[in-house]
């Protein structure tokens, strides 16, 4: 994954969070934890919770949006291939 891809994913996540109710929580997971931590810092004051796995996010969230860069990542995320 390139830096541009990571920045694009963060941009999408920022827009998702901004469109949520102010009382909502956004659970975020990335294989690169530093990306999650940077996102959380940039979105300070807005509830973005870093979790340790995609499974943890799914278990806590009433709705799930997956943003992944390519088909191989989709298969890994959903099918554990």
C-alpha cells in the first residue's frame, strides 16, 4: 500500500466521520496502527476509537463500512485468505 492510498483512505474516513451524528463513534482499524493513531490525532475532539482488529470493530459497531485498497485486501479481510 502506498502513502497516497493511505491518505485517500484517511480522507474517506474523515468524511464518513464528519457526516455522522456528533454523538456517534467511529471504530477504526488498519493493519498499519500508526495510520489509525494519526487519524485519531487529526480528528481530535471527534469520537474515533482505534480497535485492535476488524472483528472488534464489527462487534462494537451497529454499521460497518470497509475501505480497502484492492481485491486481495478484501479477500483477506472478509475471507481470511
